[in-house]
C-alpha cells in the first residue's frame, strides 16, 4: 500500500520522543498500520542533537511542512494557541490530516478546527492532549460507546499531584514542594497553568465534551487552584480518612452538567485517592459498565509520544476508508444540556474555621450553618496551641448547594471571634 508520509512540527520533549519511538519501533508500527508510516519532513527552529535526521527533510518554517505536497499527516507539537492554530488550519486547508498533543488548542478552538476538518474530509486526532500515554479519549469515544456516562473525575495534572503527594507524605509546605517541582522540570518557571488548575480545565473540557456529547466549553469550567492548601488541611484530611487531590470533575444531572476543577477531599479507600506523584488517573462511571479507572503516566517524552503515534496509526488505517469515529464521539451534539453555574452545584464540604477560644462561638457558628440549611456530618475542635488564643474548628457537611455554603461562610467570617478567612474544600465520595 502507498506509504503514509508524516510531517512533524516541533522538536521539544514530545517531538523528540515521537521521532525516537517511531524510529525504534518502526517495524511493529508498520505492521499495525497495514502500510508503511514514515516521518519525511520536520519543521523546527533548531536541530536537536539527540535526533537522527537520516532521510528526513528539515525546515525552519513549520508552515513549509503544512504546505508540503508529499506530506499526508501533520503532527503539531509546538503547543500554545498561536501559531499552532494557524498551522493546523493551514494543514487542513491543504487537505492533510492532523495529529496534536495540544490540549489548550483543542479546548479553546476545537469546535472551529473540527468543523474545518469535516468540511475538507480530513481528521484531527488528539489522544495525546489528555493524560499523556493513557488512552482515555479512545476509551470514551470507542470503548464506552454503549454507555450513558454519568460522571468522570480525574487527576489530570501531574505537577499538582506531585505537590500534594509530597505535602502529605513528607509534611512539606506548598511553596517548598513547588520550588522542587520547578527544579525537577515538573513545573514551569511560571506555574500558574498547573497549580491554578488551568491545564486541568483544558483537559476536563475535552473529556466532558466526549463523555456527554456537548460542545467544547472551556470558558464554562469552574477553576480553583491548590496554592492555598496548607499542611494543616492535609493533616486534618488524613485524620478524617481523606486525601486531598486536585480533581477535574464532570457530572451530568437533570439540572445540567457540572464542569469543575478544584482541590477535593476523597475517601482514602478509593483507588484514585492513592494515585501519587506525577501519575494521572481518570475514573469514569457508565450506566452499563459501572466504574472504570484509567491510570498511568500523564506526561513525559515517550508516554505522550505513545499517544501521538497511536493517533498517527489510526489516521493511517483510515486513509481511503469511508468510516470513522466522529471527532468528539457524537454525530450531533445535545443542545438542551446546560452547564450549571457553580453556585447551583451540590456537594459536601470541609470547612476549617480559626476562631477565638471563647464560650458561645461554636453555638453562633452552628446557628449560622443551620440558617443556611447546612447539615453537619462531623465536627472536630482542636485544643489551642501554646501562646495562641485561636482554635481550629473542622466541619464536614452533608450535601449542600454551593451558594448556601458561600453565604454561610460570609456570615461566619463576619463574627468578631473569627480572625482569618474560612478554608473551604469540596468533598466527593466518588461511589456512584
């Protein structure tokens, strides 16, 4: 059969890994594709001395790859919004299939890119955009196609998971672990995308669209980071039988779809609560299959390259065929499913209140939470430390609507005995 020629744009961590794995495993990749698949053109601003460019054309302008008439598939591994978006549109305009690992591009511009691809009769494949080498997109689009997906929850940013793991296991502060994560290359010099949940929100946007058949809606994801998590919260959670994880969660109900990324208390007995370090995991609940979990390395050169090459092989298999999987798994989108405002979301909460050790304070707090229809599951009151006149009060609530909790917190913080802002962390049982 006619070989499939691949143009690779970007020779960073993932680009280098893709070239290396393609060259190392070429024989098996070709056998699985049913035809020869080869990288024939690379676009990169500079050479990478660790790469073998034998028999490969190299250009400094990535758009030369998109316009190369010999290239069948353009692989975009440069990241970011621009010029990645223009590169993909240029490739599509020239009738080329596209493979990308760019979660930000798909989450924000995917609806436009997929429309353009459908009009030209080409594919945009993006398995590597979520959870690195874990084939979660293929599982949702194909393996779970018989199911009505109820909810999914994921640890989908390794940097945040590494920080929370170190805080729990070694008793370290957020700032101390973040500095180490940057030194190890897990976090960027500006870690905002990772620790404030933006990266996870990009990925959750994609997963929710495939799971529920809704358009990509990154701007509707509620996003909260982990920078305010303290060692005290980690310790109290452990005492209560929970672990704190930075979770991306999408849930469908009669009221609409929840899209949210935030720190979450999870019962320590859950498998996903024991996913540590830089590893990722996604838990999916389907009505027919029940709960399933997908676990592994969510980033890195060769794990991500594994997903990139899987997409290349899928595209190679589909060339010349009429059938194929829709870009987001559904032939049409539901137009009657709204994304819920965060104030309408119902879940459980952990509240940590620092209050002066005086008679009547607990009674005042109890009256406030009662007025806002909040039922308390458990209360922990610690003894004051030496030379301190405040004590931590820990409240665990039953399920309650978020806007009621927000209103109660505002009242509690107005008490003269409450000296610092209340810490609020949502809780999820993840048991169906």
